């Protein structure tokens, strides 16, 4: 009997689900439902038997698509029947809960605060004060399990030979002058979560490190600003050039990552790379901060209006955006130096 984990949320949430996958894999086979964008993240993962791609915005959209996908869950690619003991709803929507119900899975486990909780057969207490990786892990470990050690809830990803080769190709022309790589992740899909002073920070760091800008293709303009501020010869622009797993491999080769509250901080946690995360409208107390063995967070602690949003709005609700605009380069630089002290 296998377990089924349904996780069709943001990329960072998928990374934070890996401790749950590892816990379930210690008991038996684990299959995972993910979106097309997230499927590549879990390639090579030893805790995952089958990846089932649910295109909820495309081919599997609507009730007909949901029903068709649910009925197909029982058949594996080799023609055998998938026997599922329980579904774990890491993504708590009514759609995800309905998917497990339509697939005929008798035990359905999720959080007591989720939108789909009325369809669950077992509800786990949502502990708002805990890291989300721990909250997800407790779906399997149970509400009464002792507090886990940090290594249990640190996410894991597994870049393979293809990802290592891609990073080698990206770095092949980088001068071998002994400078350490330091990664910057200036982007975010949420506008107010983008700290605007990355170029100024880069100018300060460029004499000490060779800077690597990571992110998606949409972050290329931000990478160009950083290169102009610090000198293009000191910057490697990796935005849009690597897969998520290859980006994880690249981060594993860096001395540290400075990032907004966005997916790269979770990739760095999986890579074990020292991480400094910048928080503006959100806060690490929401449970989505870095989990690398060495990590720190920084934010504007003088404002009573933050945190103002669980994800980060596109524009500041009050119009001033002081949480990011007034967070000074000197403060971030000091936090990074403290993080990297031996």
C-alpha cells in the first residue's frame, strides 16, 4: 500500500514538502501529485516512486478534468493497480481534497484550517507558530510527535549529472582567481517582496566575491541592474538559464545566498547553503523562513504595519513601502557578515 501526497501549490511549498515525503517513504512507497512547473523539482528524489503531473490550469482544468485525472490515479504506467492507503493533502484546497475523494482514497489527511477539511477523514492541527516544513511533516508524524531535530525538517533536493553538467557549462569561462561565489536572488512574483537595493549591495560585495544572480527569466532585468552597479566582469547572470534542480546545484557551490522571501531561499535550504533572507511585508514567523544549517533573516523592525500580508501584495497597502525601501544596505551587509563569521 502506498501513500499519495497532493501538493499543487507554489514551488517553495513543494520544496518544503520533502520532509513529509521522507517520513512517508520510511513506511512504504510514496507517489506525489504536482503541477507541471514543480515536477522537475522532485526528479531523482529517493523518497518518490511516481510523479503524477496534474495540469490544473490546463488539460486537467474544470470538473471534467479533475474527474478524469482522479479516476486515472489508480493505474500506474506499467499497467498495475496503484493501491493507496492514504492521501496527504499538503495543498489544502477543496479541489485537492476532491481529487483524493474522487480517486476513492478512503483515508484523507490534511490541516484542520484548510478549505477542503470537510472532506478529510483525519485533520491535523495547523500550528501557526511552527515552520511550514514541520507542519507538513506532522501530517504523517502526528500531532503528538516530539519536536523534530532541525535535520528532519530541512528540505532535500537531488540534482543529478545533468544538473551538474549544466552548472559546469555556465561556469566554464569564469576566471579561476580564487574568488568565492556568492548568490543574489533579487526577484519575487510578489512586487512588494523585492528589496530594491540589491544593486547597491552588489557594488559593496563585488570586490570580495564573484556574484551569481539566480532566478527566472523574468529576473533578467534585475540581474542587468546588478551587473551595471558592480561591474559585469564580477557578475554571472544565471537568471532563466538553469532548471530548478540545476539552480540548487549552483547554490550548493556558493559561499552564501542573499535572497528575498521567495523560492531560492528554499532551494538554498535544500542545498545546505548559508542563507540570508530579506523580509518586508511578510515575516519568518509565518513559517516560511530559511532552514539551511546556517541562516539568518533581516527586516525593518521599526514598523507597526508589518507584516501586512501572508504572501506579499503587489503594491504597499499604505503606499509607502517603507518595509523594503527603508531597509538599508548597511543593515543587510552587517547581517551577511555575521552569518559568514567562522
